[in-house]
């Protein structure tokens, strides 16, 4: 065998040995990672974490511990990053901006989720049906339809819920709280969805239409309760007539929202 052939064979053998070593190293690494991860397992829900610090933070979900508190309000948080994000609501800071529209956000994660509106990306898919979602929490909530899981329970009765927002609404049945009110007829509701249904009801829409039609054209509309003006804006003649009640309600809602901001 020539010298050149020996060199070629030698290089092939070296490549083969190195490749086998690489495969063995990868397998060993995966086994070590598996064993190490299993050491950071939650005793309550059996979730695994790569780092002990992540397990500690996760544990606060079960214990209810919130060591990070806002110095401007009474809210508390599980992590310091959550507190930092919250503080921007007080300062109005929104340092993360979308490069495809003018919207700005308080956190990078909010911006990432927003961008999926433009890209229509839905990276979180259900393994039991064909539905996909832009956010992980949306998928988590959806999966409870398949599992029947209802992790949020009322501490005053036996009812359980698959969403924390539904538990919050339910608790108002016990407290009597009705934070959502109609500005026109002074009715109060437990949830924003109940208020929305009320605003679309025939009686409310007819009342809304009646209020607008009693006002002369090309003047401002003021819906007044007591001495407080809730809606006041110039409404043109073509916006008053030939409009269905629902369109009138949407117009009034937009006016009110603009005044708030």
C-alpha cells in the first residue's frame, strides 16, 4: 500500500473514531442532563427544571409567596421581572416598539406576542386536535377542554373553574360586587361580558337611539347622569340618522373611550 493510501486510511479511521466519540459524548450528556433535571422536580406537580433557581421560583405558584412588592401600590409579584414590568404601568414607559406598526409595549414578551398578529404565526399547537395558538397560555387554557381540568376553586363554595378570570367573576356572586356599569341606564354587572350583552339588548339600544334622535342635528350630544357629563362630542347629521341602534351604541362607546384617554 502506498504512503498516500495509508494517509487516506488513517484519516478515515480518525474521522470514524472521533465521530463515535462524539456520539458517545452526546448520549452521555443527555443522560447527565436527564439525571440532573430530575433532581429539580416539583414535589407537588412533578414538573422538572434544569436549574434549581427555576424550581424555587416555580414553587411560589403553589405556596402563594410573592416576595416582590410595588412601592406605589399594593400589588406583589413572584419574580423581580414581573415587578419591573408592572412598574412601567405607573411610569407609562413602553420601551419595546413594533417595527411594523406604531404600537409600543412594556415588555419584550408582549412585543413578541404582538408581532404574531402581523406574521399570523401560531407556534403552540394542541396535540389532541388541530387548533393552534399564538401564546402558550392560550394553549394551556384550551387543553383543559380535553382534560376537564379546573384548577381554580372558590374558597367559599365547591365550584371550580378552568380560568382564573372566571373564578374572579364568580367570587363577585358572594361579595355582591358589580364593577361594570352602564352609563346610560345606571345598571351594574358582575362581568364585562354581561355589560356587553346588556348594551346589545333591544331595550338598551332603543333607549340609545331615542337619546340621540331627540338631539338637534349638528350639535354636541351630552348624556348626563346627575351633573356629570359622560359623553360629549360633535356628531354630524349623517351620523345621527339612518343608523341602526348597534352602530349608534358602538359610536357612543368610541366617544367615551376617547374621552377617557
